[in-house]
C-alpha cells in the first residue's frame, strides 16, 4: 500500500503519467477480484478409489434449482453459497453438499432446525449426527450434508465426512451466545437460533432461545440481539406498544408482560440485548437467570 500511495503522489507531480497509473489500478482490481473469487469457492477433496465429478455451485439467485421449495428458508438463515460434489465407486454413489452461511450463528441455526428429534450424535465438526448412509454437521459458517446411495458400510460415509470436515479450516465452536445460557435446568441440546419473527413478531430478530424445565413446568430463556443499546430499547418500545403497553422511557430493569399470544414474558434490556424468559413462574429462578446472563454477555 505504501508503494501505491507513492505512485499516486508521483502521478500528481507529473512524474508518472495517467496511463501508467491506470494500469496499476486495473491490476490491483483484478487481484482483489481474484482473491474474492478464491474465497467463495470450494475445492472438493479427492478420495482414493472414488471418481470425483464436477462441483456444481449455487447462490441465493439459483438455490431453488437444487432445493426447490426450501430455498427461501435457507436464505432466511443467511445462505450465501452451496457447492455440490458427486462421487462414484462401482455401484456406490456419494453426494457432498457444502452450504456456506453469513456466520456460525446461521449455520448453527439451520442445522438445529433440520436435525431429527432424537439425533444420533457423533464427534465431528462443531456438532454432527448420523443416520443410515447420512451424516450432517456444522462447522464455522458451514452446514454440511453428506449422503450415499448403495453404500456397503456406514464407515465409508464417516470417512467422507471426516475428510470434508478436515478440509474446512475453520474453528469448531458454538456461537458465543449459545455458550452463556445457564446450565442448571437447561434441556440439553435445545438451543436454537431464530433469525426473524421470534414469537411471531417481526421486530424480534436474531434470537437465541433455549428450553428449560425446573421440575415444575417447561419454560424458555431467550436473547434478542441488536446492534446498539438504543436499538434494543427501541425494539422493546415497539413490542410494548404492539401489545398496548406503550412506554417511552426504557430503563435497564425487568419488564413483566402478559402476552396475549405467547403467555407470560419477562424482558430485561441489557447493553445491546433483550434478555427474556417465557412462562417462567419461579421469581427467584428468573432473577438468577438474568443475573447470570448479564454477567456473561459482552
């Protein structure tokens, strides 16, 4: 960059002519576009003994060609690119689908939406489950589906999954907000990420929610994320106005709401978040939850 600034300064002084500077800028533009293109492609790994076909790519404009009827759902979850590669060995066929989303939160969210009620978990990526001839996992911003036809053993599917997981050189970590929910009374693996329309309201976006049971009844704990503390307060104002409890001065305190469609809510604005419980009737437990969340959010 120092050299470019120098070249531009020399052009201003008349030492380098305009045409030479134009060539330099065009070269830089081509280099930038090339780097961007590389970042948006997937190099499918080769597998010994298997014939690898061409990789088909899709974006939000043509995703429907591969998953017609479900494309809009994926786009809601920050879908960016899909790469599909087919492999063949004798009568066995394997399909590898790599979905790239805007962030790990989105890939986590859609993975959790599509998993079965009682998945058979396996240690792979951030989280993975398997079924007959199938393994799905998520890792970083990627949601991966691997499935076979005519497979002789499940170990072949696992081998493909491990090979693909290793090729995705990103961290295998849950989104930060998933990790801060209090552990006590939490129903294991119930965390979800809802990108829009949480509880049926368009202004509740980018929400993490988890199921709990304290031996009395089921309830939910949620975190609505916004960009700033003022945004969080404005979302709460909008919600209160929607249910007929208009309030302009929003403080950092618990707001108890009898929602006509969802039940009893308590919402606590803190920083750029709305911390909340749904149908938690134990006051002490609710206070402990808010105290724990407020301590751990960044």
